C-alpha cells in the first residue's frame, strides 16, 4: 500500500444506528460538549490528561479543523460518530471519536484509537462504530487492524475483548509511558482481514 491509497477513505459511513463522518471546524460545539462531559473517563488518554481544564468552543473548533486536515493529508484518518434517526430525540448525539493512525504501508497494518461519549456508553454503539472503522481499514487494503490498551484500563480491555474478529495477542512490557510518564504494559489486540491466509510453511529453498 501507499499514502495515496488513503484518498479512497470514505468521508462518511452509515451503520444500523450510526453515522461516522469526518469532523471539521463546524463541529466545535459537538466536540466541546462531548469531551467536557467525558474527560474524567479518559484517564489513559494522553491528550485528555495533558489538559488543565475543559475545552473552550474555540479550542474544540480548532481541533475539528486539525482532524479534518490530518484526514485530508492522510497523516491519520478521523471519524466523528453520531446517532442517527432511529435514536429519536437522541438523533445527532455524539457517540465518540475514532481514528486510524500509525500506518505501516509495507505490512500493511494500521492502529485504531477510540474514545466514547460517556452519555452513550454501554449500548454497544462504540462497538458498532469501531467495527465500521475496521471495515473501512480492510476496504482500503490493510490486512491487520490493531489496538493497544494500557493493561490497567479495565473498561477498554473488556471492550476490546468483546470486539468481533479481534483477538488478544499479548502484552508489550515497558512499551510506552502513561500520561504521567510512568512506563506501562500495553495489551495488543488485533483483527485480520477476513480470509487472510498467513504463511505457515517453510519458505522456498534458496
Ligand atoms: C473503551 C470505550 C470506548 C468503550 O465504550 P463502551 O461504552 O464500553 O462501549 P459500547 O457502548 O460499545 O458498550 C459495550 C457494552 O454495551 C452492551 N450493549 C448494550 N446493547 C448492545 C447492543 N445492542 N449491541 C452490542 N452491545 C450492547 C454490551 O454488552 C457491552 O456491555 P458490557 O460492557 O457490560 O459488556 C469507553 O469506555 C471509553 O471511551 N473509555 C475511555 C477512553 C479510552 O480509554 N479509550 C480506549 C483507549 S485504548
């Protein structure tokens, strides 16, 4: 794969209950409201712990603009997740934010990141959204979608273990520091493109 392949990433994707779409500067109010309600739950998220207070509207709009820029340049892909009409009065509510990042075009593999809005938690909506983002990654040509969770992030571990197609592969000790600078163990989860055949036979003789 190559960077140019990411241009095929859809700007939006619908699922049974959700709309995933690329965020932008006009989403400032949605992002601000969602993050400010959910920040206390983002204990293991670096950007959330680096903050000294709630998002202002301007900061959230700037963030939406940056995410759009990253998406367009292919440095990472971003989807804002919203509830659709089936949610009635809750239609349009923010469910979370998902990104695809750390592309390795040689492998080719990609890493998933996700934060959910606490007000929509526990309904399987983030699961539905993450599965849709995983599908997008496979459609783009990646053969492996991986997700890392701090070994102490019990809710995220439970969530990743419940994702259809994902497997807990093991622990990476001292892999990266947590938001407070302490070395951590990260747990690796991954899904492989359906039908992918892994080499198991010895390679051909030279
Ligand atoms: C990780 C995170 C996204 C998981 O969110 P979540 O609310 O647990 O995810 P879901 O909304 O998909 O909820 C799954 C739950 O909904 C339940 N559920 C309810 N209705 C459902 C339905 N129709 N379909 C599927 N699941 C359903 C599931 O059984 C599951 O419940 P359980 O946790 O008791 O097993 C969220 O906890 C979060 O944002 N954490 C903070 C940020 C973070 O740490 N991100 C991860 C970094 S690695």
